[in-house]
C-alpha cells in the first residue's frame, strides 16, 4: 500500500459541521504543523486547513483559514503566499 505524504497542506470543508470537517482533515494525512477549522453553523458550512510549514514554523499569523474582520468570509490557499 502506498503511503501518503504529510509534506503538503490539507484543505477540507463543505456542508459539514466542525467535527465532521476535523474528521475529514484527519483522514487526509496532510500537514503536521497544526490544524484549524472555522464553522458557520447558521449556514451549515465549515472550512478547515492542515498546515505544513517549511519557512515560518512557529508563526501563528500564517495559520489558515484566513478570516475577515467580520468573520463572515474566510480564505484557504494551498501554496506559499509571499508579501
């Protein structure tokens, strides 16, 4: 059986609650530097991210999903974002 690499980020979400998204992320076998899930229960939607950090291993500001000030919008990207 081929093993999946943890050397990349994982993205998971949809019409799921927070627990379902966390369970889905854990099955991806991705990332090893933290997990974060945001849920909008009023819409029945959640979005999660498993982080694999190469450069900023302890930078909490780079954890995703990136959430707007109003907490009504979130963004998850796969790849490196350079400012």
